[in-house]
C-alpha cells in the first residue's frame, strides 16, 4: 500500500502492525468535516426526485412481485459480474428452470446465491433490524457451495486480508483493510451508525455507509456483493422505497475504474464530496432506469393478458412468467395447482400467442421461455426508451436486447 499517497485529510489512519505491514483503519462515521456544496445539494435533489418517482410507480403496481423478482435476478447477474462471473440472465433462469446452465455451473450458482442472500435479507427485516448478525446471515447464503466457501462463510474474518493484483502480498497490496481487532471495533461503530438518527440527507448517509463497509472489508471474500446488497436493503429500511427495485451494480460496472478510484481517494485524502456526488448520480441514473424498465414490464404484462383468453389459470401463468421467465410443464403445474395436462394446455396457449417459445428442442423435459421479458431485463440502455407493444399476433419491442 502506497503510504505516501495518504494525506492529513485522510478519512482514517495508517497503522503499522507488529508483523511489519501497514493497514488502513477508517474513522467512525460521520466524518468530522463533510463539505456539502450547493452543487452536491442539487445532485442530491435530482436523486431524491428520481427515487420518489420510482417509489410512486411501485404504489400503482397490480402486484409488486411482477417487478421485484425479475429486478433482483438482474441485479444478481450484474453484481456477480463485477466479481468476474460470466453467467448471463438466461443462464440463471434456465438453471432455475432445469438446473442445466449454459455456462459454468459455479458461476450460475454464485449468481443464484446472490438472489438467495437478498431474499433472506428482505424476509428477515420485519423481525430483525439491519445489523451485523443479518449481514453475516446473508454472507453465509451468498458463499454457500461456491468459490470462497472455505473462507468462513457467515463469519467475519479472523485473519488479515488485502486487495491487490493476483500474487500480491501484504507488502505490495494496493489496499490493506483494518487488522482484526480494529475491524471488530469499526464494525461495532458502523452498526451504531446504522441505527443512530442523522441530520444528513438519507442518500448522503447511504453513500457514507457504503464506503465504510468497503473500507472495513470484514469478510475474506464476498465483500463487494454484500456491500451492494446493503444499499438495496437500506433504501427500504430508510423508507425511500417500499419495494427493493433500485440496484446500483449496473452503474458501478459501467464506471468500475472510477468507482474504485473514488473509494480509494476517500481513504487517502478524505475526498467525500466527489465520492458522494458519484454515488448520488448512480442512484438517480438507476432509479430512472428502473422506472423505465418497470413501465415496459407492466405494459408487457397488460399486453400478454390482452393476447389470451381471460381464464384465471392462464392469467396466473402469465404472472408466474414475470417471476420465472423460463419454466417447465411440471413447474407450471406445481405453481398453478393443476394437472400436468392442464399446465401443458395453458402453456400451449402461450405458445400460440407468441408469448413463450420452447428453447431446448427436446421432446422431453422441455423449457419454455418468455423472450420479451428477458429482452427488457437484459437490455443495456442508459437513456429511457419506450417499448412498442403488439397484439395477439406477436409482440414487438427494442431490438437490442478492483482495488480500493
């Protein structure tokens, strides 16, 4: 770690350990001096407006799970991609449908674990506040059975970790987080800050918390993914969103180098304002993206329903497609509570309407996928775009479809 890059305005202190290496220990939140300019106030206001618009949209949804589940899966793919996995959204939904991913199984399982960890966190919030205990529980599920499973899943580290190039050591690491004793103290401070009242704007406070968690780096693996999960959970805990529909991974992946640089500069020189502005722009951008994607999915949902007869079972099957864009006949039968033949007859109606297609080409164990749902989820559009909805004959839409 380049100790000469740290200034007197650093957000923490350098600590030389008895073993001879130097680690960084962040100061407790909030920062003693936090410059909040009019420019930053304007950026925060834009982020607030974008969040409010997304929150308002969710209150009009016929069923929030139509969006919650697909958005969570999209986030899982993108957050895991930052860590180097190659699994796609299609890989994930096919794996969930039949356990037969197109890419490496371990990559898809890592993505699936992210969904499991997020679902667990959301399910526990009504009975357990966002706390170190809940963070450990999510980490245990994130790391189960995948790379890093031998690195104490669900437990904060008991040894020193570091960030750097492959093959680097503590001597030449680009960043060394707090030693274990200092890490434990920093985590206790962070938990107190999570529950303490704050005069800061909620999104500014969230930017501070995200930096602090990444600076503490309390796990031997999985810190980045857990840090991004915490953002989504805190947006709900703080009442900014009723449902977890906003995720930052797409923004952070697009600006990965800038993201790591700004985290580093906070540690080295206390560059809080630049980091907070970056974080707030990400919130605004992803809130607009989520609102646009949500609007497209809701329009598609209405169009699907208009393209088929109005039997209750068939309409429920359409709802299931938004939670599970790929499924088998046995899965459809189980979810709908109908016979195998009844499920097949309803899937055949979706086939005839152009809503799903069979993707395996097999005679047995077939999988049916809703391509239009997948296109909206997988599309990489920075500016809001509208989707042109077709009628019963077919559906039309967009063609496109580190170190601290």
